[in-house]
């Protein structure tokens, strides 16, 4: 199923495409299972600095393929297999050690929102439509997915989306914090790429430290150990010295640490 999750690499920028447009890029059980393995080599490749996640065609992802939901062998919990693979896929994307940006057009529903909220940032165009629909089919949204949504949009919007299963447009998604930036439809990819270039020009160690500290804070820790270790690493790697020198010389920095 990795065939439906192709990756292209253009210099330091990798693009993961959810590629099942005939089903609005709905994620099958096999695709959930394949995603950690697709991400693993990108996570350890020092040449890759930023990961973009998008969908083929006019949609980002219409969610989990509903035909998989009741295929489990345990009649008391027929969703056990798909839930396990879904959570593992989410964890792999959420814990990806480099900046991740979701580029969203069209439908971003259910499992699509799960994937988008696992990314660090979300850029969308006006065609984007968001919804989380477990209340329409009698599914209990997992705590991990609920918390990811809660951290972005707060309790009221989380309740609105999960209680009702109603869809919201790109403007409401931007207003509530589900989307970080809205671009014109003909400018979305350009703006995402331009922002990715900005990320590539910054300190990879600072970005790694930020991601680790935020994860620790979100989990209820204080992030001090991560911050202290990475701070010492910026000095040892020459990142701090290069950043200060570049600022003083009014030139772009050339950070030595690739990750």
C-alpha cells in the first residue's frame, strides 16, 4: 500500500502525497500500516529538512476507508486492527523529527483531519472543507486524536466538531485555529514551497529542539532536559556561533548541522 503514498524529494524538501484520488484519497488499513515505514527513511535522512503532506487531485483526504471499519476478527471490537494501525501512523507523523506542513485542498475529513493535525502546520486554500464525523457512524474518537484537535482549537470547537459531525469551511478553520494560513487556490503550492524554503534556511537544531520541547510540554512535562541538551549541541556544532556571526555581518547564516 506504499504505492498509494508516494514520496518525491526535491533537494531538502520531501513531499508525501496521499494518492488514491478515485476515493478522494481515503486511507485504507494497508495505507495506515504502510505510513510509518514510508516516513522512517525520511526521518533519518540528513538531506531532508522539511516534509510536506498533501493529497492527489482536488482533495487532501476524505478519511479512513469505511469498508475497513468492520473487518476485524473480534466481533466485540471489529475496529481493533484499523484503530491500532491508524494510531501507529499518527504517532509516526506526529513524532517526525523535522518540520511538517500539511497542504490542504478540498475534503479533509475524519482521518484526513487526524493526519493534518499530526503535522506541525496546516496551509489550506478556499476549497478546503473540514469535518470529523464519528457521531454520524457511532465511532468513539480516540483520546490521542481528540487531544491533538483540542490542543489546536480548544474545547468549544472540539465539542462542536465531534458532537455534530458538521463540516466547516476554510475560513472557519482559519478562525478557529485548525488552519494556520489560507492562500488563494492558485497560490497554495507556491506559498507552501516558499515557506518550506524559509524553514530550510533556519537552524535545524533550533527546530528540532522546539519540536521536542513542545512535545514534552504537551505531554505535561517541562521540556527542560530537551532544551538544555539541544542548547549545548548548538554550541558544540557551531550553530550558535554561525548564527551570531551572520547576524553581525548582515548575511544569511549557513548553519552546519543538518540533522
